[in-house]
């Protein structure tokens, strides 16, 4: 992962509504009155006529994000087209996104998988690094956790309420004593990545910080610093349960390390070192293999016990930031800054079995649904969750229209919604492109 520099700032604001900001200022003259450069106080919404949008209002013609297109000089369609034409994809290897095409699978557009439910303006997700998007997680059909500046927030879409789970703006330290825990804690942690699963929340920081909190008890359970290396940022976290039932998590780090922590014993159990920064890892369903992707075009498939390479996989043309296993444990996917997602089969690793191309930018995150029927791939704007095909949550990071969008799985029998509770898996995605692939059939794209 690239070191964050000032000249990278343009990629943080790729989707800010800058083309219409002057007109927005005229519409809402006090929207920046609080002096914040990235947020709007939620109490200002009623005063500025910016409010939540319900499904009923959307059906009557209201824009789901509350943008008053009718009073602006540009339409939504024209604005999107301009953004698609002018978007600048970030590449570590020049022209990596321009050298593919004939190998990419054709995608059929037009399918409708989800229907809009609610846009909540009081729930604002934020990001700190333009290449990292793992900061919004759903744990059920109705429960979402996200970072909003220095706060980890829980949002209940069932109750339409939010509450703060963790605040790292000041000093945080463990309230429990465990061997190896950094009892002095941390001050003003900049959170680069987040994971929430099985009542465990883990936040990773720019200086290698790891903060672990149990959601069913007060206080912080465990703190650790993965490294004191200058290149210490925690790029991704993955919580999983071992065959014995113990909760573990893996941390992918810019110091070229992958670390495994046992959250039953609160101990570091494994530490693998690679030749380049590791941006993401995924453990196979049987727990035997790890996908390793990072600042190298090659994907590494390694033994999860020893860290030894099973096979390097060739095909991508730039650095990778995403990986995911199909629930069957036979196929898996990787996402790259060359604008593609590649599908691999462990039975034949000589080349990828399919190449899926994004609409405009890098593939920053990938997830399969738990039944393995669908796969979603994410481009570098905002965030999306696809929980067992039941709910879709999109965290919008925009200084004017930051919010949390909620969608429901489209069904023929809507009364079943009250009976179905999905286990959520997390994924990041851009509002400009939601790509959901039917694994055993056609490939469909929803924009």
C-alpha cells in the first residue's frame, strides 16, 4: 500500500460533488457553518432542508441522496457521465488498467437485485486513506458498524438509532489484563481498518495499533502494536473461527507481515513475513490456505500453518487490495488496481478461470454471499455490505452528502422479510458501480 502523501489527496475526493458545490452553497448557505471540512452537524439538517430519504419518498421522485437536481444546472445522468469520463484511476504500475480487455468476461447489465429502503443522513462513514475501504461492517440484516471520524458507531436499521461503541480521539487503554497486552494503550488513534464479527470489534491504526473490544462487555479487552516500523499501517483485518471454536483474527500490515491473534488467549500465534507490503488476506473455509495480496502483481497462495508458498499466481498487472474465498473452498477471487477481479480454481492454478472488469477504477474489495450464488466486487468510492443477499448497506463518504444508504433484497414475497435474518459479510464499493456476479450463470451489473 502506498504511503499517504499530499499529492494523493485527489484520490480521497474523487467523488466529492465539487462540480456543483457552488450551486450547493447557494442552496444550503450554512452547510459549512460549523467550520468542519468533512462533516455536517446532524442538527443542521432540518435547518438546511437536507433530510433522510425513505423508500416512499424515493418512489414519489425524491432523489435518494437528497440532491435537488431540478434546481441545478446539471442532471444526475450528465454528472455521472462526466465523472465516468474524467475519473483518474490510481495506479502503482503505469497504464495497468489499459492493457486488459480481450481477456475480460462480458457482463450483461440491467438486473435488479436490491430495492432502496432508506438514506440516513445522520450516519456518516469516513475514510483516512484513499486505498483502504474496510471501515463498514454488517453483522446482521439490521446491524451495521462503521467508523465516523474517531468513533466506531453501531447503527440499528430496525430502530433507526445509532450509538457510539468506541471513541479513540483521546486515550484508550485495556481494562482487562492479558499477557502481551499494551497496558499503556494509545492516544488519538487514526483508524485505517476495522472488522466486526462474533461480538468482537478490532480496529487497526496507521501506526500498527490494534484495539480489541468485546461488544458484550464494557471497556477495551486488548491492545497491541504490531510493529514500530515506520511503515506500520494496518491495511486489513479478518476475524474468523477455528474448527475448535476459538475466535482469531489476522492482521495484514504494510511492514510486509501477516499476524494471527488468538482472542481466547489474547496471544499472537503466528507471524509470517513476505517481500512486499501485504494489503489483504483471506483464509479458506477449511482453514488450510491463505490468499496473500499486496504491493506486487502476483497473488500468493500459502499454507496457513507454516506460511510457506504453495504457489504464486500470475495474471494481475498492478497491486492487489482484495481477496475472498467462495464458500465451497474451491474457487476464490482477487481484486487489483488494474481494474479487474480474477477468479481462480485451486484444482488448476496455472491461470485464472475468469477475468471481470470494473467500470472505472481499482477493485478494492470482494465478497461472496454465504450461499455462494453471488459475488460482489467493489470500486474505490464509499462502502457496501452484502449480507447473505438480504440487505445492502452503502456508507457514503462525501463532505456534502455523507450518509448510510440501505437496500433490501428484492423478493417476490415481501412478507418473508420479517422471518429472514441474514449473517452479514462486508465489502467496499463505489456508488458509481455496484457489480454483482451470479456465480453459476450470467454476470449482471447494477449501476
